[in-house]
C-alpha cells in the first residue's frame, strides 16, 4: 500500500483512501456530465436510436417482408387463379464494443484534497463529447473498419445525377466562386425530384420527410430570394410548397451537413450530394444496445486513477433502401 506524501513530508493518505476519494468524486462528475447535452452532434435528430437490445447481445436479426399479388376479374370456368405471396428477407447487424474514458493523476487528487475542492470534470466532459462525436460520425458516414454505411454513403442506394440544365449546362446550383448557376425554380425542381423519387420507389406509399444538404447549398437557398418580389427565400418557399408538405400537410425537415460537400459519386465525383429519406424507425434506425457508461474507478499505476468508459453499437440498420434518394452534383468538386 502506497502513501501519498504531504507538503510537510508526512503521509497525507494511503491508496485506499485516495481511491475512495476519487470514486466519490467520479460519481458526482459522471452524473453531472451525463446531464449535459451537445446539440450540435445530436444524432437522435437524424434517426431513431434503438437502445432496447440486450447490452451484450452479439447483434440483431431483422426480418423484412414484401407482399406480392394482384386481384383481377375471373371467369367461373377459369383454371388459373391469381395468387398472393409474401417474400421474406433477413438482415444481420453485428454489435461492436467501443471505448472512451478519462483519468486523474496524483497531483490533481492531492490538490483537491488539500484545498477541499472537487476534482475537475473537464476530462469526463471531453470523454462524453468524444463519444457523442463518434456516434454522430458513425450515423453520418458509417465505419469502413466495421463495414457500416452511414446516411450519406450507402452503396446500395441508387444515386442520380442532378439535371445538367444550369448555366453552361451545369448540374451544380452554384460554382466554387459563389456564382449561382441554377434558377430558384430549377433548385426547387431538383429537391422535389429527390422527394418524389422515394415516393415512386415505394409505389407511392411513402415520402421522404428529411433533406440533408451541404452547408454551402443550405446557405444558398436560405439567403437567395425566390423571385424578384423578395418576400421569400428559396428555403422559405420550399418549406411551404415542397411536394411532401403539399401532399401530406406535414413539415419538411432540412438540415445542413458538412460531410455532404464532397460525397457525390455520380458524374461529379467529389462534388456535393443531396440526401432525402424517410426518418422512420421502420425504415432506418441506429442500434445502440449499450449507450456510453463509465465503469468503476481503478488505480492503473502508482500515480494514476482511471475511469474507463464503454459502449456498444451496431451502427445504422437500413430496413429498406427504397425510402432513400441521393442526388449528386448539386455542387462542383472543390477546386
């Protein structure tokens, strides 16, 4: 058992006492940190987060089915009867362990005890922030290491190229120098194309209710007048008159996403991509059977106390790709 030495050369407290002090402090710090929110990386705004699975389960099996068959007029003497059928598919999403924690050293512990203060919470907050950023990035772009796709880069989703009818046959809405190359009406048409695309893919059953845009494209439509009257920007006009809202009466969600600036893979490789999708747990969700949690404090060296943090996630689970639509080339590749 080691003793911590005070400024006068005498023992201040032993390892067990130090551990008890850090444990009590860590409990208070962790409780405070988990009450903090980081809205800029709030991935739960983008998809439903499913935390219902057992924390240590290896993964989840998802069964999807589709109905086929069409009723028709029939003769009483006919021998062939139209038949309905149900096709079924299975998807396996594997869960993986990830970790981020924090630590205290002997100087911090001694200083806090001598002045009767609390241990600082900055490292615990940094760990929680790192976890939140990890989950945000996983939701947006997936993980190459684990073979997980994100909202903006699922290779199974068909990406269409934006119409090349802007200035000089441009597909993009504006050039790299800020010159606007498509009219407000053409930009509206491009966005409605993506919304309508999901409706067509689902046989008019569903509409995309969420649109993600590169930051530059979002800034363009939020600041550019829709017409010469100047009463509306493209964005304000779009929010009232897009195909989804006009059909369902519900508001369209539009968010800016920096990662979309170079996500295009069709025709304009490395250009801007628009993502439209139905934000519904029946079609896409984020598996998080074990949200981040801090484990008990332990002493990992003569001068250090560590607070491990772990979580388990399977990334995005796409129930169907028909409710997604990618429109590529709305911005040119960066010069």
